[in-house]
C-alpha cells in the first residue's frame, strides 16, 4: 500500500499566490520512504534557481551528506559563489583521481506551468517525482552520493581518490564556478586523471557516457534589408533573409540527425544548434 505524504501543504517556489500547494497527490509511491529517494527529494526542495539561488541551504545539505558518509568536505569560494568538493580517499592517494561533477543551480521555473510545485519534489503514486533539477543536474549529484554510500555500506576500498564536485553557476555560464576553479591551486591539488561531467538520466541500469567534447560557438547574425511601407511589399526585406538563414541551419541540423540514424553515429559527433531571435 502506498504511504500518505507527510509534507506540509505549502509551496516552496517562493510565490505568494501560487496554487501548486493544492496539487499535492493524496497518496505517494511506496518508495517515498526509501532513503535515497528521501535524500533526493530533500535536495530538490532547496530552491537554487537563478537569479537568487539558496546556496547556503545547499551547502549545508552537502555538508550533512559528507558527515554521514565520512567524506572530506571542502568549500571553495573564488568569486563569491560556493564550490563544494566532497572527497573519498582511496588506498593509493598518489594515483590520479576520479572527479564526478554536477551543479547545484537550476534554471528558473514558472510555477503556473507545472503540474506540481517545481520545488516541492512531489512524488506521485506512480513513482514520478516532479521538481526542477530532477533531471539536470541534482539527480546526478545524488546518484554519485548514493554510489559512495553503497561502497561504504559494503566495506569496499577504492584504489584512487574520488572527488564529488558541486558547482554553483553552470546554468549561467560557469564564469564564477568551473572556469576559475579549473585554473586554481585547489583544483590542481585534486590530481584529476578522469572526470565525468554532464550525463543523461536513464530508466535502466545503463548509464550513457559521451566522450566527445564540444566547443561553444556563439555567433551574432544581424540581417538587414529594404525598408519601406508594408503596403508596398518591398523585396529583400530583413525577415526574408532571416528565414533563408533559418532554413539553411535547420537543413544542416536535419542532415546531422540523418547521419546519426543511418550511419549509427553517436550523439557527440555532430553540431547542436540553439537559436535566439
């Protein structure tokens, strides 16, 4: 039998007139009392959306996890934003270490467009968990922590040091997070030999890993054209040129999709495009 939710009937999203709180399901999935699920939901309930993420609460949560798992806890603040490193020491600390990366911050959520409170971590009777960051990237951070917990419970000893890195600003460019941290003495001390960055959620026991790194190109294109009264229908207007450009870009994107489908290429070997008009 599914247990009933014990979460208070209020919204965590920060708005005063939100109706999210009234959408809490009457019953939850039996796994709602599973330790890993409870910690995941606790993490999701910390409002870390920009522009005002609650970093202090997030750092305290991670500090508590480090205490429970007997991990080294390090807080690094290079440009006014917290970077958290939790370390599991291996038998041979001189070997290059393993770095498991995730980030605390999430993109903003509009509560009115959500089925449930985006920062309520609501779990339905079917086992679905609703929350901003449930796929990117609080899920990965909790998975890393739970993997370490499993190692600890089973008494396993690893050869290398394993570092769990929690970054503060990946959703807004990372300029005050990883960009400065990777060039710091604190990062060099980690002696990283292998790192996992962002991944994709999986509903099976298979974990997808992309091994092709992409470079970021930000291109600003300004289209100009003939101006005049709309009733005259002038030729060569800016809008026509915008659509011409978009058609070419979408055709290139479709070609990449066909290559993946027909040539069995992995998703890391083609360009991804995002447009802001």
